[in-house]
C-alpha cells in the first residue's frame, strides 16, 4: 500500500506540468492503451560506446521481457531497438516516430546524455517514460528533471563523490581534468571538482577536448606540467580508452594517478591489464561480485559473448522493474506506472533495496573496483577486485540539495 507521502509525491510529479501538457491517450480508468507493451531500446549500435550499451542493451532488455513479460496478463511485451548513431537529432526523430506512430510506451538505455536530454523533452510532452541507463549527467535528476524519467544506473554526482573520496584516501590531492566537450563530460568535471575541494584537494587545471579525439598528446603534456598528481578523465568509452593508452605511452601513469571517472568493463577489457592495472573505478554493477550476479552474467554471456557492463545490467533491471510496475498497476498509464516504480524497492541482480526518488534518481549501492594485475587475473573477464561497497544514500545527492523543480514544488506544498 502506498502511504500518504508517496501519494502526495506522485500527485505533485504528475500535476506539475498538467497545465501545459496534453493528456495521455489512455484514461486512468482503462487498463491498457492497446494490447502490446512496447519498450524501445534507443542506443548507440555502431560507435565506440556501443560495447558498453549497443546490442548488449537490447539483449538485456529482452532477457527482462522473457523473464517477467508473462506476469502482464493478456498483454504482449515487445522489445524494439534503434541506433541513434550518437546524434541527438537522429535520436529525437526516432523517439517521435516511436511515440507517435509505433505506440512505444517507454524508452530504455539512451546512451549519451546529449541524446537523453533531447529525447526527454519529447517524452515529457507525450507523457512517456524514459529509463535511462547510460545517460549519466546529474542534470537529469537536477534542473532538467522530469516526472517521467528515471536515471537507473549512475550519475555524474555519484561518480564524483566516490572517486574524490577514494583518491583522497590514498593521498591524491592535486587534480587535473581532461573533459570531453559534451553535457555529461562538463557535468562530471563540475561535480568532481566540487567533491575534490570538499575533500581538501586542489584543482590544477582542466583541458576540454572534442569527442572522438585521436591525439591526447598536448593535453597530457599540459597535465604533466601542471604539478598535479591526479589525472582525471571525464570521458566515455572511446576517448577513455585512447587517453589511458596514450598516458601509458607518455609515461604519465608513472608520475600521476590516472583516474577514468566513467569507465565500464568493456573499456578495461579493451585497455588491457598491463595498462589498466591498479586503476580505480566506480561502478553500479560487477559481474563477478556475488553468485547471483555471476549466474545472471553467464546467461547474458551465452547470448552476447561478452560479460555485461553496468549499463547493460541497468537496462535489464529497469525494464524488469518497469514491467513489474505495469503488472502491479494493471495499466500502462505512465502516471500510475511511475507511482508503482516509486512505491516498491528494487531487488534483483543489479540492486538491493534500490528506491526511485521523486527527482527520478534510482538510489542504490555502488562499488569501488581496482583493476587487477595480469598475474592475479584468472581469466579474460576477471579484471577487477571489489574493494568497497559505497552505500547508495552516501553517494547520491541529497534531496535537500536538489535543483529539481518537482522536489521544490513538493516541498512548497507541505
């Protein structure tokens, strides 16, 4: 049963835009808008980030549908997918067609914050749900929050808090940043700089580079001459891999701690332990952490032929929870499904007692990993040790500090 505070929160979230948005085609009293629950996985299928999302995200969504789809009685569950090619205009066009023509009820993954932010406006207008897995800007649960968006895996705030604390604890004090010129890159650097200062550290500089850069030499030399002892990479898969390999070629990893602020399992695999060994990373999921995560990951491996990233595991978890909420609500009405998502804890291979807050943040534990040495690795995907569990409430921005208009409206209504 939903308590009164949850009902109030749901009312605020669904009504904050009621004066400007069209009503969903389905009334709250009907069950389903049609006889199919369609979930679209909108991701990068061809670019460097595709290893962390891409085809594996579609496989993960299908695994969730296969597992829980039958609980939505009398309704077919359909997973469709498309490649946004890393371009917000293409992603927006696909989302419009999915919502307006194809009857898609929810979109999952949305690799890349620029695409996620572009699609979020369309979803808000049409009262459709977004389940973000690999869009990580903290603005999604801050100033850009939406009553129909859930950020499931990580955000730049949680990555920043965990990285700053971990590196401060081993003596890293002076930081230099390499920042990709994209929304999530700037958000990740901004949030990490704030945490570095709170932990007594110093920011020595920040170099901004274009996405898909091939030559980091000038930036690495700038970092080396700055006097910093930490080099933080605010980038995604392709640029992170290139920058880490080139930092090893320049010998920078001998004099500075190179910290990839957003790195996933396929990145470490591509970099190799000769270069990556000793590197710290924060992740929402590691395939070999428990017997349960290992069993699910082995099922994923049978289909994908690679071990899952945290983003792909997040797609599985978010789609599974969405379908469970549809079944529990007995309707695909976005407002009622969102109420169910907020009302029940998330317990699966991805999260234990996770919770969806009013700002759209799914709060769950994170894990601090350290890349193994080649000598200690026992197999191709045995790449990391879990060195710490980071409680979700400690690595999530407090609601009291939120810039989310929905949270502010709820506070004002008390």
